[in-house]
C-alpha cells in the first residue's frame, strides 16, 4: 500500500473542510449559511452543494459592473492578504480542483514535460483574469446592474465538476433544462481532466485566474523558499519538479505552487521553507 504523503493528507482534509456540507451532495441543496459571506483562499464554487464559503473569483465578478460597486474592495483586500502571506501555497495544498488534478496525475502513463510547451502559454491565465474576471463583468450588466460571472459561466471546470454535475444529478428540473452552454463547459472540463493525466496541473498553469493573482506575490510573500549554501547544483530539484522549474535559479517562480517536491528531493537540505525570511 502506497504511503500517503503529508501534502496529500492536507489536501484531502482541506477538500473535506472546504466542502464540509457533504450531505448536500446527495440532496442537491446549496448551503446558504453565514459562512458563505466569507471568501476562501482557493477556487471553490459558491454553487457547490458542499461548499462552506465563497469563491473569491466568483465574488469578485458578482459585484463588478453593479449599480453600487465597480469592484469589491473586501474581496480584493482578502486576495492581497492571502497573496502576501502565502503566494501560491494555497494552490499546492488547499485547492480542491488542484487536488483532483494531482490525483489524476498519479496514474502511471507517459508524461508531457512542461519544457516542451511554449512558455508564452502560461500567460493565458493573466489574460483570463483581465478579460473574463475584470473587464467583461465591469462593462456588461443589465438594467438592474446584474452582471454575468463570465469566468464561472464560460470557463471554470471546478464549478462544472463540483457544482454543475452534482446539482444536475440531484435536481431533475435542472437536468431537463441543460443546453449547449453546459455541454461546452462539460467538454472543457473533461478535456482538462484527461490532460491532467499526462500533464501536471494544466488548468493551474494556463487558465486559473486565481493562480494568476497569487503568482504576482510569489517572490514577495511572507512564505517563501530559500536556497542556502549547501546547494551543490545537482539538478535533482528540477527533475523532481512536475512543472520543470529549476529551483536554484527561480526558487519562488510565479509558477511554483510550493508542493515541496524540490525540498524532498534535495540530497543536502539546501532548500528551506521560510516565513518572513526565517527558516521554518
């Protein structure tokens, strides 16, 4: 029996905590309690039956272009706080859809190296953030000031898998009303999930707007990685990194999700976790 890693255990517990209303997956109800007023630091759809909190990306779109607000300073403030504290640490340890991709990547099959994919494609997530999360919701709303959550509506595979499918399966009325938009999102989600078997976390690398936000903080966050004098330039950290990041040159790359594989692979203990520049 394979040993359960510390990160996998934390991811599992995080998944269960963030979607703690497990009974709702069977009843098809959406939790609407007071905890939904709080944004969690990861992509976890508000409409997911089990979700105890709100997705920050969904919340950010929800008030953009409304009659009262052009931007939610509460959500922006939380995202800045989360980013400054941990950077993309949440992506590596808490994100439910990231966890699903990790599980799929455990299948033993031929891998696709990120080194073979043009680096420019990793900037698509910033375009998704700019266009689908910020610009479109701000420009287009109806007479009541209600805007479409464009990213959630047209792209988000996490919402499709953890909210759309469970709700349709448990609500006959919804299953009778699905159309082309649902099948588009379902197809996109399936494509991403299948790709996740061969390529490490494709959604996180290329499409996730929340990952794009946290990536901006990776080099300045309180929690960072540090290379000490013990480094012998053996390259084992890069071989262990599923994103093919060379840790010595970019220990806090915008693409690093702080999964700790580089730390575990280092034969000399040269890679350290730090918080406010102090080793932890």
